[in-house]
C-alpha cells in the first residue's frame, strides 16, 4: 500500500510540474528603454533602436540622442535559457569593428516582449551593465525575403551616370519588418555609418512596399516601392528610386556556419 501511495504521489507531482517553455526570440522588436549601470549609478540612455532576430541571425540599429548612427549584425544561439550573441560587425558613426565579439545575454521574456541584461561590458567609462527592454513589433507576416542578407553589389544610377559603392551592407527581413545597416569610406577615408528600419508589405513576387520608421536618409513615414528580382533562392536584386536617383542593390542570403 505504501508503494502504491508513493507511486501515486510521483504521478501527481509529475503532472502538476509546470512545463518549461523553450525560448524563442525570432521576431522584430522596438526598444523601450536602455539603462547603463557602473554598480553605483544608473544612467538612462536616450536612443531610438529596433532589433530583429531571425532563426539564427540578429541585427540592431538606431540613432543616438547625439545623432550618431549605429548598427550591429551577427548570429546567436540559445542554450539552457542563455542567449549567446556573436556580433560580426559593429559600426558606430566613424568607428567600425569587424572582429567577432561574443556576448552572453540574460533574457526574461514576457507576453509583450523581453528584457535583456548584458554584464561586464568594458567601455571607455569603465565596466558597465546594460539593461534594455523591448516590445514586440512583429506583424505576424512571413515572406520569401525573411532572413539575413549581405549586400554584394550596390550602385546608384542618375541620368547616364552609374556609381558603384565600396560598402559593407546588411539587411534583414522578418515578421513584416526590415532593418539595414551599412558602412563605407567617404572621399577622405572617414567611415560613414547609415541605417534604416521600418515595415514592409509584399505586393506580389516582384514588388514590395517599404515604410520607413527611422532612417539616416529618409523621413519617418516615407514609403518606397521596391522592385525585387530573384536571381535564385539565395540571391536577389532590388531596385528603388529616391527622387532622380535609382539604387540597384544585389544581396546574398547569409547562412550560419556551424
């Protein structure tokens, strides 16, 4: 009888134990707040930023209160509730870091988004802890464009003149949102960072509408008709006009290496 009761208690305990949900970050997010702490004082930062996680890549981009443009692109993994982000390229104004850097994030999810904490970040101001809160900006839409892309050819056409840019450019589509970031050297060799993000709507297989939320170049709310030409499943060409200048950009899908 005692054995039966013990077995019964085990059964009840196993049935009543809450099931641990696997963390899923894939989606688009808007940052609500950012706090930097040195252990003695908290500083509230004022910067507008969005972030996208695909299945295995991430990108974030924003413009600081000092009008500094910045973005980061990389890959991530989740293991036992810990998120490891490996940033492959970080560009902040004129400073570019292409040395892969790994960060461990403590992420707490909620129905509306998540909070992330990154500890022991070495900065010019000392060792800091970054705490950020995000809310979901996902629109519940999927498309063939969803994923991470690297720009392999970027050119502008104005009248009969074509200019090819030497530029490092990344663009990510996910859940009805997009983010791009690029960096290039100007005529005197100074690095320039440009970013943009917003939402997009698929019109048909060859056309999408992109609506700007924030951009280095365009006003919030501006909408652009983008022509999409698929070269193959891993390459596409987009054409979009800004006034009297047409930009033609070719992208290659980025696949995470094991």
